[in-house]
C-alpha cells in the first residue's frame, strides 16, 4: 500500500477509518460466532500463489540483508477450533521458516494470555482484530521482536500445537465455538 491509493472502507458510517500503510481501524465486535471461512487443506496449506510469493519475499530479504519475520496475527480460539487442519498451516510455515533461516510466530498460539489480553470485543470479525485489538497485539509483537533481537529464545512464548492452546489457555471466544 502507498498513501493515497487505499481508500476502501467497508463501514465508514460506523467509525472505520484509514490510518495509513494499509491499516483500516475498526471499532466494535463481531455480531456472529467465530465460524471458519475456509478449512486448511493439509496437503496444500498455502496456495501455489502464496508459496511463490512467500519464496520471492524470503529471497528478496536474504539478497538485501533484511531480517524477515513471519507471523500470523492472533485469531480467536473459536476460529481455531472451527478451522479443520489449522495445525497443518502452522507446521508448513514453521518448516518454511526453518528452511529459510528465519522465524514464524503464530500469535494465536501465544501462551501469555494475560499480556496479550485479547477479548471477544477486540475482534471485528472471525479473523480480524479491530483497532483496539490491533493496538494490544502491536505492543506484544514489538516486545517479541525486541526480545528475539536481544537473543532470547522466544519460541517458548508459543504453544507447539493448536490442541495445546485450546486445552490450556483458550480465549473467551471458545464459548462461541459451537454457535
């Protein structure tokens, strides 16, 4: 995104606003449960297009001395619960990161729920944070990057599996998983 070329707002009348660099700030919480949009195909967790451009991005970063950090913003626990084979996506990205000398963090699997502290009201829909949630997440993301840059093994901040996350520290959205 470049400034000036992104003006699409879905809910401008409800306070949605463009904040630059591709970020649209939204308010409010989802009205529906956290149903999945698409289950993960364990044989193809990313599309061919997705893999192609992920590889091109990694190559570009390596050629230009850029430290690539791959991450997935947090998704509600109910969404993880309702998305078949989500673990295949996590595993594929972790494998890609290992093969390309980088890291992958899925903040849906972040252990410290008190620090991240995302509530149902921090999501605008089943798979997007609203502005308030994005502000909470940004602080945790920046802290994680800083800790990794200081030499800490931040992989310990994340569960290895979706199953562990949902069993040990699901967020409050899990109550909506069956709706």
